[in-house]
C-alpha cells in the first residue's frame, strides 16, 4: 500500500470535483475549490474521520468494499478505480459485466434525481445506490450481504422481501424474477454469479425450481408495480429505466400519475420516513 500516493490521488480527485458535479448545493463560502472532506465521506457512506485519515496518510488499510465506495463517491472512471485499488495494494476488480462500479455519467444522472424515488441496480437485483425517497418507498435495499444482496435471491428465500407487495401480485413477480435470472444465466454461462444464485435457489426454493423448469422468458421490461406501504397504504407506480449494457446495471425511477392518489402518497413518503425490508 502506497499511503503517500493514495493520499495524493484522493486529494486530487476530491479537489477536481465541484458540489454541482455530485448534486450538492454550493452554499457558504469555500476557502478552496473542490469538495470538502466531509462531503466525500457522505457520498462514500463512511465517517469523516476515516476518510480524513486516508488523506493524512495515517488511515487503516482500506478494504475492497471501502475502495469501491470511494470510487463511487469520487465519481471515478473504471480506469481511475483500478488505479485506486493498485495504490491501496489490492488487485484490480475483474472486468466482467457484473460490477459494483457505477459509471460517472450514470451517477451524474442519479445525482439530479435527489427528490425522486430512484435506485441503481444490477441485472441480478443488487441495489448499489438509492435516493432517500426510494429508501422510504421500499426500504434500504443496499444493506444486504452475500447472496442476499440480490433481491432475486431474497424474493424466493426471505418472506420479508415480499411484505410490501400485495399477495395477489406475488405469482407475477416470481415469474418475472425467474425469467430475468434465466436470461442472465443463459447469457453469462454456468460459471457466473447468476449461476451461483440460480444453483442456490434450485436447492432452496421449490417455487423457483418449478418455474425454472418451464424455461421462463421475458424482456428487460419494468412493469407497473403495486407497493403496499405500511404507513401510506397501496401505491400504484410505473417505473422507467435507463440501462447501461456495459455494466449490466439500470437506473430505475418510480413514478405515479400526477394528480392520482398514489402521486400524493409518494409525496407524503418524503416526509414520513422509510420502511425496513
């Protein structure tokens, strides 16, 4: 680990970013250009002290997870992310379609959706980033680990994953999720993360196994959703998606018809807080 060069690299990238680049208000007088350390810490979901110590060459050896968070927070390109990993003494992440790295362009669009219910997800249902309203709508989906990072896996193994959807919609959700996994499994072959999830579900979920035997097929379409929120009740939502084929990721934005009851409930959610799923 090259502490000095790592600190210099972090500082240079922080000072190159402006608040407007990451969806933050400029506000107040700034003695120097670029972002403040506390702003980078918030964007990277870590403590200010932890980040500050990295820039001061006295921090701990950051894990791969922390480096990935820094890469997202600093809006690094894939090449810059790889350089960050090398400076910290880690092997660079394998360049495969499935990745936790969000491209800077996608992040800039996401930053402009602060007041919307939006999230960045992989094709395997792994949530990488959510707005505050998205967390209020469906809970913090990025806190899971292991196979449970995939909402597809949780749907068939954790009853809590279904709790915010009306029971009469469960069957349609199951088929849609199984079809999506079938598409990813076919595309990525038997030595992939999709295959790992499929193999686990075939062993753990009779429901999934039954649907899988039917070879379900569907397109990359996000149909209307009904969400049964514990505080505001039933919401009927549409979802628009921006797909990044290179990264196997999608930016999903949930909307409601203006003037509808669901639209008013979605606005209310920005006040009442989040559910925990």
